[in-house]
């Protein structure tokens, strides 16, 4: 069985839905994971914000506009008036249920019900269109399968058990379900955070022991640098699971940071493909032999650097344990760590309100904070190219350098205002590596 995930841009209008249906129709046994139609999740977040502020009129108006956007797609997708009417009535029923929710006083436990509407409506329409176009398909509600544990994490074995208990996907066929949405451990509708449809796809792929997981977006695979800031970027043809995980975590937008591990644990390849250009090779992520060299560069913004300095750290065991207990207490994850005899530097997301964290850390030593930083991650066979990396960034203020935790990357922290120039300077390493690999291939062929 295959698992195919399609993002919001891939399902963003009637024309693109038809294109996705063509792609899906080439398979006879697959699970199709649908994101919400482009822009819908943002709109539903605005509904929740207006509802929380008791602005019921604003919440209702946004819901009405969002419902209308679905009805426009329905009118463009279907030609039979009876089918159009039937689908419009179904969408109105879905939106009516959410309208009733936000007409009452704000309830934190029901905000997930509002956000889930985008995926449920999009996948429902897509399933109806598949059947309308002559393909047999079945609608599966992901809320019955993807549940979180008390640590707010999904567990593959539990998903597999629910698939077995509900007899979902039991026969070969085309199954349409939703990404992103899930149930929490208390039985409330929740989600896997932004970009979580990728995560849904790999979780289902792992639970079903799929042969391949395809993630379809609007670009030809994962690029070797950020095309918004760097010219002449190209798709990477192959990555190891570890390399893909590093790039996803440190800023490559095409992949959800958590989505690689379920596939890696079950050794299921991931293929990144372009819905608008399905013949493009895309990026293949797997556990086989991967070409060496510098592969790609990614960057993550809104970073703060915390430096904790203490003479008590010198020759003392247990200091780091006490230090990281503070981060655990405040539930703030750490991205990069460097240490010396008397100091530790860490990076965290500076969108966190970390005044309480800093106050607690001061009980361990002197604390300094540097905001508005960016993490740059260079992925590949880095140890051979460490001198080249450091030469490329010698003109920039480098706050931290991390090498050794993984042989797949070197991580740099620079002021955000220098990020773009640093990405452009480092990109020369990627281009040189591509040329060297091409020359090696020519020599081998000769």
C-alpha cells in the first residue's frame, strides 16, 4: 500500500483538485491524506480568535466566507446540478455545526472542533469528486485513528491497533482521510500543529507498513537552499533520513520536523513530489547509500541565545542535569548546545515568554540573552568540509558553532540581519559539491 499526502496548495481550487484526482487515479491501493484547502486553516484560526474575544459577528462572517469558498469549488468541480446541490448541502451542514459552537461562550476544549473543519470539508469534497469521476473510494475519519497520549504525542502502535479494531483500510482500494487533525488523550479534537499533515502521512504509513510515502507539494522536491533568498537553488535528488530530519527541523518548509522518524523507524522511503509537475523526479529520502558532500542549507529564525556562566560548573558533575531540569520545568525545547569548562550556551525559540526561565537559570549562574538570531544548518558529509564552511562565514559574527552531535551537519548561529548573506556565501559550497560530483561521474563513466 502507498500513502499519498497532498498539501493545501495542491487542493487549493477546483483545477488542482482535478489534477490530484488524476494522480490518485493511477493507483489502486492507497491512502490519500488531505490537508485543508489553502487559506482555510488561517481563516479558522481567525474564527477561534474572534470567538475567544466574544466577537461572535466576526466569527460568523469569517465562517460564512469560508463556506462560500468551498461552495465555489463545488460549483466548478461538478457539472450535474443535483450533485452540486447535494455537496453544497453537506458543506452547509458541516459549517452549521461549527456555527452553533461559536454562537456560545468561548470554550477552550472546542477550539479543535473549529480547526478540524478545514481538513474534514476538503477531504469530503475530494472523496465525492473521486466517486463522481468514476473511481471507487472510501472516506475515513482520521479522528478515529490518530490519538495522542498523555504527553501529547502520537504512538504508531496505538494507531495500528485502532486501524485493526475499526477495520479501516482492510481491503485494497483508495481511501481518503485527513491530515493534521487528531484526538487528544482526553477525547478532545486536537491537531499535530502546523504542517502536521506530513506527520499524519508518515504515522499512517508506519502503522500500515506502507511500501512508500509520497508527500505532494507545489515545488520539485526539497531544495539545497532557500530559494526566497538564494538564486540558482536546485532540488536534492537523494537524502538520508538523518539529513532530511536535520533540514526539516532547522527550517526546510517542505517537511514537518517530526514527520521523518516514523518512516525511519520502519524503513519506509519518502518521496517528495510536485503536484503541478508530477513528472519531476523530486527528492527521495531513504536509508540506502547516499552521495557524499555538502547537500543543503536551511535556516531557522526567531532564535534567542542564552549563555549561563558559573564557576560552580568547573569539574562538577550534575550541573548540566540541574540546568536542563529548568528547561524541562518550563517545557521549553533547546535547539543547539555548546559548552566550555565554566559556561553553557543554548538556543531556544525567542517567541517563548522566557522571563521566568531566565529568572530560574540565574540561580545557577550569570545569564546573558541575545535575541533576534538565526540558526543556519549545513547538511551532508560535513567533517571533510569544516574548513570550507568556516571560511565561507569568516566575515560574519558567528555566535555559536555546533559540530559532532551528528556527522550529518554543522550548525551555526548568526545575527538575523546577516542570515541572507551567510546563506548566499555558503551556497557556493553546495554548487562546488554538485560540480565535483558531476566530474566524478564523468571520470567513472570514462
